[in-house]
């Protein structure tokens, strides 16, 4: 006799991240595709990287570099990273003990949080904030302590007095993002002095998200934690080749940190991704021998920023400062009283230009009447978007 068919049953699972759903980046990109909109929402270029970079990767593949790389990253790439940091920021990291190649910057950020934050530890996060920080903190039982940037007529600023007041005996980590996504704010030397004053004499660590390090404009320099020995000694410094070399889909980044911190970071990294794709590492290492691409990147993106800002200058949008990153935030209160998400959806469906609302960059959505555009696009893409936006 045949046994009765028993329908499959999937056991219930208690979510580790109850507040997490589909990201605003995914939703807006899908909406842009649906409506045939110019996508100035999600932060990725629509132009190709330099042919020399893809050629270097192809040569690495043809040379047989297609097996596992060392867990810490190819030696030649770690050495190239150390040389770049030494040349640009005048800080020496040991390529063997203090630099690890990661599967993109998000893996580096998450690994740094997981390796040092224990249940009950507090982590100070500045809002608006990149969306991966809070889930990583919650996964390891940490407690996010949120400090909101102040928003005035001149744009966003970090209120150091409020950040200092947020420090407690349980503070384990402070997350600093400069240049800042989504606001385009760039911290200056005085900000680094304020941060040093706050952490001096404590056991607080710093996670420095510096993925836009080569996108600082108007003659200013990027104030990396690596420039300041007092801060470098307690910092995980994260950057992204995807951002610097226009290859976001490759998902290759790195973290630099003192050996004692790196030892703990690698414990998480080796049981997460273990190692990063080999031919991309080899190609990037070869390409990095010429510093020109990252040294000229500020001028490359400043021209696009200026082009985009000039196109909106006589529009109904109010431009906020954009001192770094490849993002431009705008106020739209002269156009509409809609909430940010609603306005961004209207822009996408009716004006055919996609933007990202800033409100989802807060744990509790905060309406400021601001949306973010990405100007890392071809000139013709920006021209088409500007033509549509100026008609509003």
C-alpha cells in the first residue's frame, strides 16, 4: 500500500534582523527599470573602468591565477596597498600583519564590527548612516547609540559635543564615515582633533569607513585616520577598489589596522569569505603601480559634480554642499510637501529620474525634505537627467 503524500513543512525560523527588509537601493533601482527612468539613485557608475585594468585581470586569468588566494590577500596587492597609504597618508602598515583584502568594503565593515563588539557593547553611529552598520551591530548583540548630524542652511555637520555626550563606560566602537554617504560631508583636520580628544585615554576603537577617500573636492585633502598616529592606533580603516576604480561589481576592498586588531579581524574573515577572487586581486595589484588613476580621481569627479550642480542651479531644487563622495543632496520643499520616499517615487515614475530618499538612512525614518542623486554617470546620462529635472 502506498504511503500517503505528506506535504513538505518548512520549520519556522526566528529572525535575527526583524527590522531588515528590502533595501531602498534595490526598490528604487527596480522602480527605475520599471519606468525607464535615468537611475541617479543607487551609487554605481554607468561608464566602464580603464581598459588597462580589465586587461590586467585577463592576463592574470590567462596566467593561471584562478585558484584560492591566501586568506589575507595576495602579497603583491597587500604590498601595493601599504605603499599607497604610506605615500598618500604617511603612515606605514605592515603588509603581512596589518592589511587584509576583503570581499568589498561591506564585508570589511561587518567583519570589523563582528570581531570586536560583544553582547551589550555600545557602538556610536552617526546618522544618516550607510545601511549595513546597524544590522552588523545587532547580529553580534551590540547596542547602537545614534547621534544625528545637524542640518542647517549650510548643509550637514557632525555635532561633536553630542557625540562626546553619547560616550559611556560601555562604548566599544565609534563608526566614522568620511567622505560621508549620503550627505557628501567631509571631515576636516579640526574634526579629527575632536575625535582624538573624545577617545584619548579610553579603550574605544574606531571603524573608519573611507570608501570615498579619493573623492574630496575644491583642493581639500581626505583626512584619513591613517594620517593621525593616535587615531590609527585604534582604528580599522576600510576602503574600496570598486569605488576608486569604477568596478563596484568586483566587490574587492580592504581593511588596514594595527596587528593586534587585524589578528581578531582575520578570525572572522577566514570563516566568512576566507579569501577574495584571485585574478581581480592580481589585476588590481598590477594596475596600482601607476598612482595616476586615484590621484586624478578628485578632479575627474569634481568636474561631474560641477556639471550636475550647474545644471540644477536655476531649478526649483536647493543644492546642499557636496564636498566629497559622488552624491549630491537637494532640498525639494519648493516643489512638493511630499514625504521623501513618496517624492523619490514620483520623480522616478513621473519625471523619469530616480533618486534616493535620505530618510531610510536613519533607524527611525526622519523627514528632512531631501533626496540624494548620484553623479557618477556619463555626461550624456547627466544631461538627460538634468533636462528632465529642470522642467519641474
